[in-house]
């Protein structure tokens, strides 16, 4: 088995942290179930497991013992299975809506990025990270604009103004209480606080005034308007 220096170990772990953090930052900004810290930990942990699997046993003379074979991929292979538990924990069902699938996919991806960093495949790790960021940001915006043209008429888009520092959970819960299914939402900073844009599908025709009145009753909601 090849040997590896402490500097190389530190660099690989640092690279895993940076690349995992780049993906996690997007999840953190959009207030998803797993954010910056979770993605960094998953990426660094995956890189560490791979390093231990591949290099920690170099002082053991397995190769000198007849009939024994050392397989450095066994520990690393369990990362693929183990990351599924974290991914399952990120998926949340609220009423008829299921959220967190994309976050679960990013956790699975950063595990692979961490393994690639730990193995020294830096080019693959960087390319995968860039691809993930493009998918989560520009591609999401492009898909949203494209699908807007094909939405049925009962799908509505509501904009809710929130006080500074407030989350989206109360508003999403109220929309689902009214029978709506939130297909997607985006939370961003505004001059007066935060702005939540949610795309809602109502199985039955809902009066916009009724929905707006219910949302306006929520604490920390400062304004409600519909997008034509």
C-alpha cells in the first residue's frame, strides 16, 4: 500500500470541507433541512473514512501473510449505504407535500465528493461540485421559468412578506391547512425583512382573499400578494 504524508491528508480533508461547504451554502441560504455544517461534516467524514480505509493499515503486514488479502474499498463502500440514513432524515412530509428530496440528493452527492477528495481525485471532486451548484441555482431558475408556461390554471403563486429573521414553515403549514400543495418555494432577503415566494396547487378553486386573510393572520407576516 502507498504511504501518504500528513500534509497531503490535511489538504484532502480541507478540500473536502471547501467543496462540501460550497454545496451546503446553497442549502443554507434557502433554509433547507440540511445546511452548510451538515454538508461539510458529511464531506469531511466521507474523505476521512476513505483515507482510513486506504492508508491507515499500511503498517500492517497483511500482504506478507499467506492466504490474506487486504481490500481498501470495504470501509469506503459502507459510506454509500450509511449516507442513506442521513438522506432519509432530510425528507419531510407535510400533509400532501414532500420536501427535502433535493437536500437528500445533495447529501449523497457531497459524500461522493468527499470520497473523491480523500482518494486524491481532485479534478472529479471539483467538477462534481461545479455541476451541483449549476444544477441547484441557474438550472433551477431556468426550469422554473420554463415550467411556468405549462402550469395548469389552478396553480397559483403567492408572495408573502416576513419580518427579518423569520422562517417559511408557518406560512407553508397554513397553505397546506387550506388544502394547498406547495410544489416549490424560495425564501430570500428583502429591504424590509424576508420575502417568501411559494407555488401552490389547490385541488379546488380557492378564493384569493380567503387565503390572503389566513396568511395575514400569522405572526410576523407583514404582507401578502398574488402573482398574476
